[in-house]
C-alpha cells in the first residue's frame, strides 16, 4: 500500500482515468449526485491529488486545493470494498501534510463531521444541502 500526493502533471493517463472513474463511481453513481465533477481545479499547478494505491489499484482519493489564504480538501473517498479498514485516515493524514502552515477548510458530508473532528476540524458555519446531501463547513485552524 502506498499513499501519494502529486500534481496533475505528474499523473500518467491511467492514473487520471482511475481518478475520474473512482470519483464518478462514488459521487455520481453511488451517491446519485449528477454534477460536473471535472473542473479546472484538477489541473491547477498547486492542486495535489492524494491517491491511496494497493498494487496498481486506486482505492482512495482526496484533492487538496490552494484557495489563497486557506487550503481546501475535497473529493475525499474510498472505493466501497476499501471501507471500514481505517485507510481513509491515511488519505487525510497525507492531505494534511500537503496543506501545511495555513488553515484548512472542507465541506464535510454531515454524517462524517465527527470523523473529520478527529483530525482537529471544527464546524465553521451552518449545515447546508449540496446535491441533496447535508454538508457541514469545517475548519482546521493552524
């Protein structure tokens, strides 16, 4: 098992395909949230893609964005057959190592707010609906 944090230009075409597929499988198909997942943020030079790999299989992912005064973590996911093993912690640990020296924000799916709190995140606003799913804005102050 390995966890990598790389920029878009360091990804080979197979990794890009894997990222698109796992994000589509989890967010668009499993969670039934049709939205334009591919945005210009993926290719920003400062964006880091966090990949949890076992052999050649991509089983987990997160994206770290440079939002100026803060870092933003998003698209945090595990493939269904990789859940329940603590591997999401490895993804978050890597994402937080990438995003040093500034506050970090994210929009947690509300049922996962307690898990994000274990990393030091605190609610930072009112719950809102995104694609029919309750989300809680959260912040890790540094």
